[in-house]
C-alpha cells in the first residue's frame, strides 16, 4: 500500500473513533497518519478535534495552529481554533482567528460571527460586538443564544429598551432560565411591571425543578428568591467556570509581611472604589504588602490616580488571559486574594478557579454566595450574614467585628449646595429620596412609597435619573395609584461631589428591598441623612441595616414592609423626632465604627492574618 493510502486509512480510522467518542484511539490513529504524512493540515485539524474531545486543549490549539501554518486559509482549522479559544475564555487570543475566519468566509458560519462577537464583547468593543451578533442573526435569524448574546451587549450599554425587544424575539418555548432572568432584569430597569411578579415566580418555580439551566447570577440578586435558591443560582453559574486543570497547590506563607492581593475590574470611578479608597490608603505597610490586579477598562481620573498611589504594587492586566493572570498572582506569592467583582460586569471569576492563592475570598462586589469551591471565605459581618445563613453559602463567613462595609471619609463634597429649585424640588415640603438604580424598585415596594406620599401631604419622592422609559412608567404607576406624577422628581446625573452636596435637601432616604442600597446608603449616611431599610432573608437585603447598626441607629432597620411603612410615616409626620434623629446621626458620625477607617482597616487586617493562621 502506498504511503498516501496508508495515511488515508489511518485518517479514516481516526475519524471513525472520534465520531464514536473514543478519543484516545482516534488520537493514536491520527498520530500514525501524521507519522506517514507529517504536516498534513486535514490530519492536524482532526487531531485537534480529537484532542479537544479528550480534554487536551493546549495540544488541540497547537494542532490547529500547525494546520494553519501549513495552510493559512484552512477553513475548519481556522474555525476550530477560534471556537476553542473562545470557549476557553482566551478571548484576546481567539479574536484574530475569529476575525480572519469571517474575513475569508463571511457567509459560511454564523457560529464564528457569534464567537467574534463574544470576543469583542469581552474586550469591551461593544459596537463591534453588536455588529457581529447582528451578522450572525442575518445567517440564522431565530437563534436564541445569539439573540441572548446581543441583548447582553445592549444591557451593558444601558440600552434596556432595545435589549427587552431583542429578548422578546426569542420564542417562548426557547426562553431558558437565563433568558428569563435577563428579561426580568431589563423590565425592572424599565419599570415595566406588567407580568413582572409572574416572571419572577416562573424563575423561582423553574429553579425548583432542579434543572442545570444557568441563570444570570447578578440579575437574580434583585429577584425575590429564597437564600437556598440564590445558592442554587450561584452554583449553576460556577459550574461553567472550572478550568480543566487548576494550578499546582499553593504553598504556605512565604514572607514576613502578608501579601494581600485585590482583583477587580473597578479600580476606577465606580461605587466599589468609592467605598474602598481610604482602606487601601490606610493599610499598614509594615505588615501588609498590597497588590492590585486591574482587569477592567482603563481610565484617567482623579480616583484612578488615587487608587494607583494607594497600592504598593499596581498591575494593569486587562488584556491578559485568565490563566496568565492566575500565574502572575501565583508568581507574586499572594497569600490572600480578594475578589471585588463576584458575578458582576467585567468579572473574570475563572481566575479564582485556577486557585492562584492559598486563601481566596469574596467581598463587596457581589452581595451573595458565589457557589464555587475555590472561594474559602466571604467577608461579611454577623448582621449581614448571621450564622444560621451559613447553610446557604459555599464560602465560610469571615466576620468583621462591626460592619462589612468600608467608607471613604475623604470623599470630596462640592462646596456649593444647589438650591431646591435648581434640583427640581419644591420650595417647601418633606423630601423622601431613593437614589438606588431603578431595577431595585419592585411593584410592592413602590406601592408602599405611593401610600407614604398620600399620607404625607406636600412631600415628594426624589429618585435617581434612570432611563426615559423607567421615568414614564414610574409616573404612570404613580398616577394609577392616585398620586400626582409631579411628586416624583428625577435627579439629573451629576458628578459625585455635586451629588453628595445635594443631599442637604433630603429629609429621609428610603431603601429598596430585597436588594438594598450599598454605596448609596453610605453616601446618604455620610451626608447626615437617615436611612430606613427593610432587612430580609438574603444578604443583599441586609447590607443597609448593617451600616445603620454600625452608626448606632438600629431602630431604622425594619423587618417587614408594613413596619417599614409605619416607621417612615411616623418620622415624616413628626418633624421634631426626625430632627432629633438627624442630630444623633451628625453627633455619632465622627466616632461611630462606620466612618472610623483606621479602626476598620486594623480590624480587617487582623481578620485576614487570623484567616491565614487558621488555614488548614
């Protein structure tokens, strides 16, 4: 038999084994074929498929690259390497292969347009990602995953109306739990409440069916779900993050100082950094060596400059792969690595799945369990996460003594307070405010607010700017409840110092539930505005209560909407009681734990040192 025929015979045998899922035999057959016909791009491509099927992804990528070295326009190898790298979340590596494929074969594979869009989305080229997903839909118009990917890009651009329309194109029979969670999230942002409670109930019911269908974990935080259901959501999300092989087991502590690493996409003008900046500045460098790993978009701003100056080591690794970042962290000998994202925008949770540090913890960014075995702890306090909640968290509770939430007492406040008229407020009357995002406002709570306005003549409700559709819908909902829509005032978007200054006109901040105010509550309390909250069963519903307790105002923490409504009504009708409350807040602000960042940071460091000592 001629050599070419022998190679072809082995190739056919390999194909047979591969189709049957017998990857080891397929690999052996392809390798026999390559020994006879080295460099054959078709054999190399199919060897890559078998290697990938066997979980040998690095060898598969190398095989595809070898095929392309032999034949740069090899369609299958170009598609396969781009698709595999994309699936491995190596988006920077995958992008040029996907782009080259669609350049050469623009009408052949909708899947490669989808892969290209995913890579562009991951690297924050949102306009390009939208164009790629739309091109994929031109080739496969009713593809539900592609429509879902497109909607996710639109959500990241705050285009909730278009995202809702896109998700609405998915046939009801094709609406996965993930699609339903995004639909609920969009409609909450738009205050489009017709059918929203039923949609939330459908999500809860399908979770009870115990399928493996993933749910958007961040969107689920604002859905009224039990702690058990929130754990289920997080575990579903985490299943897709585990790498084929984590790094080798971390070693013990290797330095006289604790090497503390923070990983975040939000070292920029962002709520998380607004809370944490002073803690980073106050770390004791005699015993703590601080490292920042930035995985988010670059920014030139005063806060970014301040953050970079606060760290002993600051690394911008935005364009690096997850595995490379994990290896960098391991090489730096980090003892404790803190995830400030959780499952939020621009997160790179797979980095933690590689296990780059001996102790790994979640803090601040995601107010719930991450449901993943590679997180040892969630940093919290005994009010936010009482011990009886431990059963609903995969991480162990690492308790701060007083409050989970840091504060920045150095935050800038504008020196000039705008007038009530400049803020769009009436010259007189009680000002109730909630500057939380509109998606946290759910119908039942809004009904409470409207009854409060009805019971407090002359009062107004001051809300965050939101989007145009949400404003119209909230006004319509107010009217439907017998309240003049003019009593809803929407604050224009301004820079943080100006926003803080205008709190001077707020009499009482009304929190949302089941997703509380975090940074917005902290801002209000810092500016001397009392906050009334309703604490529930979930972590996200208890964070404002923790801040109030750390400020010595536990009486403002309610545990039912009826109690919440009664308390706000009582305070709104008793000017002397409200004034006394504000005076207490002002008197305690300088000494209470919530705003004592020296005390907070020392306790935080002691807690981490103890966690390292207690590590098995």
